[in-house]
């Protein structure tokens, strides 16, 4: 077994080594095993973690990237049409968000059929900081969050399997 791949084994061994068997009141050293915000989570399996965005209840409708772009992105995401990353200047750009990792957050921007594994939705609800490496604040910028109808279009596009 490779010790580098067994952080829990190391933590257990350190805890065990810190215990003094002659003491009856407990160990003399207490270890804080919480991760700091600077912990590198590049190898973390997010599939094992559960995240849930606060999303509106939407009537299921099939939405395409073209419809989402024309109805929502074109009018609401002006920064991403010009300078901000990720680029969303066309419906084709929306399709390129599927399974693409953002610069820092440890969740794909869009995961087809899974609204709770789509970082864009966490940003649209102002909950991006729930995701390791994610950012807080609402998208679009300026504090005015999307209404229910535009949010439901994003949600339904993802739940529809992100058709073009």
C-alpha cells in the first residue's frame, strides 16, 4: 500500500502514536483533521460528495442550447459574450460547457442530466461557494438574480441532456 494514497491511515497512526497509554483521562494531544481552505483537492472524487443547489420547481420541458441562448443567455450574460470566462457567445459555446472544468471550482460547469453536479447553477443561485474552490455571489453580476423562468430554462436544458 502506498502511504501517499492513505491519508486516513496516516491520521490514524498519528493519533495512535500521540496517545499515552499510562493516562486514563484521554490522549495528551488533540489533532484537528479538518482541511484548510488551501488544501489541494485535485484528486478528490466529488462523486462521493453530495451537493444540492437551491433550485425552483420547474415543469419539465425539453430545452435546447439554441433556445437557452436565445431566451436567456443572449440577454442576461453580456459579460460572458465578450470578456468573461467561460465564453457564451453562441449556442455552440453553451455545448462546450458540458463536462468542462472551471478555473478553480471542483465541479464541471455543466453535467448533462445532473443539476446538482453543474457548477453554473450554483453560481446562478449564489451558492458557488458550496463547491470546493467555488466563488460566492450571484450570476449575472450586479446582484439581480435570474427569475424562475430563466432558471427553469437552464435546469430543463441540463435535465434534457444538454441538446444542441
